[in-house]
């Protein structure tokens, strides 16, 4: 499957895809989207953002695959594509997704390392998200030379 780098003109179509998947996605900074189409329809997408241009960390979010296309390796394909292009890459995900992320070259960040390994803007974002999603965890790509577990 071919991964397409989203152009500015694709933003509305991507947001429609997320809405159809009942996923609340939004652009949050310096964003880059990637997606996969089948029969001219988006079936999977992911966003990678820098909250501000000078920040070093990239934030992976909105990794979504249409239910009809799950368990075909599309999410791994998108994740690895993003991971090869954006370093260091950080994401937040619920505990049941830990095996997926570790299989795809991420490590779970231990809570004791949050404040030291996450830049303040991502740490504060995580704290805010954690209030609504108690099982939320932090993962960081192992392509980052400073591996943490």
C-alpha cells in the first residue's frame, strides 16, 4: 500500500475521514499528515505535529484505521513511515496498545521519567489528557538515541 503525504489541500478530506471514524482529530501546530487510500477513499491516517517550530520533539497522534481495514498491517506501515521521518517521536496511547507500539520500535516511558524526558509542552498535554483517559501511557521511538525504560 502506498502512503501519501498530505498536502494542504488534503486537510478537509482528512478531517472528514476522522469524523467518519468518530475520532476527534485536529491540527495542533506544525502538522504533517500521512494517509492510505483504497478505491479513492482514505482508509487510514496519522498526524505528526510539532507544537511550535523550535521544539525538538514530534508528537504522533490520530493514528486511525477504518474498521474494515484493520489487522492488515496498515497502522504499522503508517507508524513506521512517520517514525523514519520525524525524530524523536512521542505518542500517547492507552495501555491495551502497548504491545503494538513496542512491536513498532517504541518504548513505554516510565512515569518517573515523564518530567525529564518529555518537553514541558508535551508533559502538560499528557497530564491534561490523562485526566480523561486513566489508562493513557507515553511512548517514545527507540530511534531516539536516549532510550528510556
